[in-house]
């Protein structure tokens, strides 16, 4: 769910428009990377939508050979850590997505080894490399256990991934009320990644909306005073440079972009949007018009697809609508 519907003229005047993501989504001050850890209460009681990991009907993805369990001594900024390659892969994954539900890690990375996940989490929490918090989520206010990196964890991941071709890593929480939605993005990624790899393509990196938002509004920061026509031209140019689309006067941002390499060595991308039970027909149609591949929980997908087609068929009536909302 892209967070902002305001005109870029207003957004470009905010701190994140002047410095690349210099403002956290929750409004707290951050570094220029937008990754300062928040002192968020772990017991965030917000009635936000949750997408249960056990609802997916897709086959599990195959992962590379199991990483080593022996723990190596690692030095980061004059501090020493004892950490296995498996635990390092875990925190790298968390750093890419900022927030991941523990249940999704158990399913996708520790499918047959729940005991090892528990041991890795104990090791990581003891060394203060991750934070594990329980938040209240969903219409029934269920408890959802999620992980984020600490600053120390982020430093270790960045050191381990210096050659990661532009991949960014994050620490701490963003907006508390969006924790469940943000955690569900990893679940959506796994579903789409399985399809990408099935076609013989190699995933190179993932890009969150934080990064896209910073790139877009930094470029538009000095354009807000232009006459309307010139601003629209500048806006269209910025959108095109970032592989995005202007819809009804604003640049739409996906929740997640996956960049991958084809069998022929070409670089391609797919933009994903995770819609919630609160989406209306017009909002969902807007995301589809922007070219996003849209996912939702089963009930929301059925409702929105019926609304978009007026309950008549699986093909949209509008010429610009060519795909349906996919069910998680």
C-alpha cells in the first residue's frame, strides 16, 4: 500500500524531499539513509490487517544448500560477535525487508527446523542484533511476532553485503500501525519470487517503497515552484527515470519492487502492491492502471475483483485494466 496520495509538490517540500529519505515514515528523525531505529513499544496495539502466512497455497521455494551452523567470530566496528552463517542469512533477509513475521521465517527459511530457528533467535537477541516484538494485529487483534534489526545488526549486515549491487538494508520500526502490513510484504515476496525462479530468472535485489519515495521526491524537491505545465513535464520525466507512472497527477509507488536477471542476462523488474480489506474499487483500479502486480488476502481479492468487473467476468471492462488481483 503506497502511503501517500498528496501531490508531489507538497511532499517534495518535506524533509524526505530535500534529503534522500531523511525523514522516517513515522516522523522521527533519521539519518540520510532513513534507517534510524525507533524506540517503538513492542506491544503495539493497532487494529491493522494481517495476512496469515499459513493461508498461502503455493509450493515452498527451494533454497540453496543449508548454511553452516558453527559460529564464527565476526568483528564489526570494534565489537565481536559469535554468529553462524545461517543466522547471518536470517538477519540479511530481515534487513532487506525491515520487518518480517517470525512465522514466515519459520515457513520459508526453517521449514523443517523450528528448533534451529529458536536457537538462532536466542543467539541474535542475546547479542542485540535483532529485536523481536509482539504486536496486536488483524480484525480479531491477534498477536503477531515480528523481527527488525537493531543498529548493530544493520552494521553487521552491511559489512557482510558490501558487494550487494545497491541492495539497501533497514533497522528499526517505521509506523507502528503499519507493522502488520509491512511484515506481510515478505509473504507476498515469497509467492512472487517462487514464480520468478520457476521461470529460470535470478533475483538481484529488492526495493522497498521507502527507497523509491526518497529517489522520487529528492528529484522533485526543486520543481515545486515551476508553473503547472513545466511541473507536470518534470514529474513525468522523474517517473519514467524510476520506472514509474503518473496517474491523475501523482506518481504511484509500489510496496515492493523485485529486480531480476533473465536467462539472457537482461535486467527486468516487477512492481508489487499489497492491498488490504480497506481498499475501495477506485484505489485498486488505480494500482492496476499503474502496472503493479496486485496481491490481497483471499476475501479482499474476491471482493475487489467482483467490484472491478461488476460481478460479470474475470476480464475488466476498462481498456486499461488487464489483470486481476491475485489471492494470497
